[in-house]
């Protein structure tokens, strides 16, 4: 299911790029610029406001047991 979703994500990206000029010249570039604008927001929020550390309560939403990720067994890999 995960692989199928990944494939469909690439198909969706292709269709977005292929159909962008239907709405006018420069639509694709406007979309790319709008998407790229979130990067400075993330950098500000993570490195300035949160001092480079994700909040402790963030794990409560990510794990079923409420915050414990378990032992890392693959080094840098997830």
C-alpha cells in the first residue's frame, strides 16, 4: 500500500506539472515559488523558536504508546 501511494504521488506530481499551463503562463513557476516559501518558515520555527529541538509532546501524536519511540537498531536509518 505504501509503494502504491508513492507511485500515485509521482503520478499526481506529473499531472500537476503537465496541467499547470492550462491556467495560464507561469502558473507552474508560481506554484513552485509558493511551495518554496514554506522552507524559511520551517527554519524560523525550528531553529529560532524551538532552538533546534522538537517539542517533547510532539511524540504523543506520532506513537501509539504516547511518546516512546523504542530502541534504535539501524543507526541513522529510521
